[in-house]
C-alpha cells in the first residue's frame, strides 16, 4: 500500500493530523489520529508490509498479535475508504 501524493501527517502538541496538501487544499480530507494510528502511518511511510506493521505494533504496545493485526487492518480499511491510499 502507498499513501497518495499530497497526504501528510503533522504533529502539534501531542495531536496527530493527516491532511491533504496536494494541488487543491481539501479540508474535507483531514483526519486526527491517536498514537497507535500515528505509529501505523509512520510504518506505512517507511514501506513496511501489513504483517511487519502488526508485528512491530504488537511489540511496541505489548498487545497480542491478533489484536495488532485487527488494528492495522481496521486502520488501512478506513484510510482506503477515505481515498488516502493508492
């Protein structure tokens, strides 16, 4: 999976926001993320696979593999529905 051009994540005061800074600023495509969502986003930016992200998420937040996999799948599904990923 790949993040579409123009979408970036910014952090301000401990809050994470994804926005589209493409050729046309689209404030309708603005999302807030929690720390876990930001972790997944950064992992996608690094080019990690879904399985690699789930493994790292499990290790980082001390959750079981099944929960981590479901969290990653849910995040990816929501971002695809929002047309953020190619």
